[in-house]
C-alpha cells in the first residue's frame, strides 16, 4: 500500500517521498556532471527506416566491417545531465547497511526492478527492502524520465559508464543522511555490461557485483541484435515517442522482443505480454560506441 508524503526540494530538484512495504522511497532528479571519452562516429541519424535497417543488416553480418568504417578517434563529452533516481531505504536495515545499485538493460527503464507493482513476486525492490537492503534504481540516460540528449555523438557507452560511476559516489556520500557500508551492484543485460566495465575501469568501487542476463561467451551478439528488428522509435509509436529524434530506436514488435529476451516455455505468457506491451519510453539511442568496450 502506497502513501504519498509531501513534496520537497533536494539539490534544486523536486523529490517525492513514498511509503512502501518495509521502507520508504525517495524519487529525485539528480544533476550528474561527467567527462567521458566518447568516440567520433562517422554516422548520421537515419533519415528513414530503410537506412536504419540497412546499417543494422550490414553491422550484424558475419563479414561486417561497419565498425571499422564508422569509428574514429576519441572525443570528449563534458556535460551535466538530469538523471531520474529512486532511493528506497528499508525500515530495518541489515547489519552491513547494504545498498544495491541497480542498472537496467536495453528495452526497459527503472520499472524493470519493480515490475508488477506492490505485492508482485517480480518486484525486486520490495524483495531488497524485505532483506534489509536499501536500493537505488534509475532511468539510464536516454530512457524514462532522464534526459534524452542527441543519440549519436552524446549518448554513448562511455557517457553512461561515467554516469554510473557518479551515482556510486553519490551512494558513498551518505545520501539523505543514510550511511551505507556495503555497495552491491546488480545489473540486467546492458546493465551488467555497465557494471563489469565500471569495475574494470575503476577497480574496487563496488563491494560486490551481480550480473544477470549476461554471458561472457562470444558470437552471440550479432544474432541477438539482428532479431530485435530495430525500428525508429518515433515511427514505431508516434504517440509515445514522436518527440524523439530518429537516432532513438526501439524493437519492432512483440515477437522481436520475444526473440531477444524470452525463451518459449520458460515464462508466463500473461507476464510476457504485460512486460512487452507496456514497454516504457526507454528507447535506445544509437550507441555504436559500445563496439569499443
């Protein structure tokens, strides 16, 4: 059962406090300043769907040389972005005062971690609070309620990595007076890649990391990305994504999402449909810079 408490302002951003089962959640839009080593991409936003389909078809072929064609040198991206966050704090913290730092994957936003709402067996936030863990969830840059910058030169993986790094620092700095002695990263899919890269670049910034929807095996990415059916978001759903530039993409339809995320027989059909058909405004920018990690 939710109970809405008064609004107040933190760091110049409106914050909403919500009482939830076993704790309280604080929604805050944080101004995150970063300096990232992005990559020069010799690529323009697609003018139409045919151009987007062509680039992905060529990029996912076994003999592809698209990466070599479009990737140039390093380019600095120094900027401040507004990132939507939700910090949930348990009523009864565990002895280690653990906070989980949750990073969602492609095709989702922060609601991945609270799927189904209050009382749902899929609500990971509630499970964390019940275990005595605080948890920070957020909308990655370009998704949900966070800023949506230009999708080729700005919204690249190095920028997302630096945002994640700053959010971990935020958790170490006693947000809202909460001292956390253990920070555990948990990622799903692209979120797991983000955490792995975070530890690889900065070392022991996390006390532990949990990687889900993730494999270290090679050779799987091309098939997976080809199955998605990347579509210009504004064309796929003008009502929801019409304001986004053509450098933002989403999956073409429900069958494409099944191919990418769900293996038949291993999921509840009703849950699958609810998950896919309610896909939030979390379209993925063209992030070819990911090829460099």
